[in-house]
C-alpha cells in the first residue's frame, strides 16, 4: 500500500533535517520503498510517497526523524482517469472531501 508522509519541521533546524534525510533515505528500513520525495518551496514541509505492506515499517522510518520532523501519515491510492471521473460524479451534489485548507 502507498502512503503520503507530510512532514513539518522548524526552519531553524533545516540543515539538521537535510542531513538526517540523507542518512535515513540511504538506509531505509526493510520493506519500505520510496516512490517520490518533495519539499515545498519556501515552506517547512516535506512530502514523501512510500510503499510498504506493513505499518510497522512506517513507524521504523518515522522514528529515525524523532525530534526533528512531525509527520502526518495518509494512506493513498492512485486514481486513474476513469476513477477520477467516477469520483467527480459521486461528489457532484455534495461537498468534495479534501485534506487541509486550500
């Protein structure tokens, strides 16, 4: 299953966060595959998409950042074009569920 890890950190620790990220992503816990990583421009936000079959692997990964980054973990699935159209139809009459403010 895929998960999005939204990580927030203190700007004053940006160098330490970058160094820890290099260390962690070079020695991932067994069973974790990083699909993509992003950093929001001008924000203290990291976005990482991972894939794992065991939630304990996520815990092992997040513990490596303890004290530096606070994470929100969201299970996700890929939406293909047909599924996106179906979801749009399903929520046409109601409010589309979203995560966080726009």
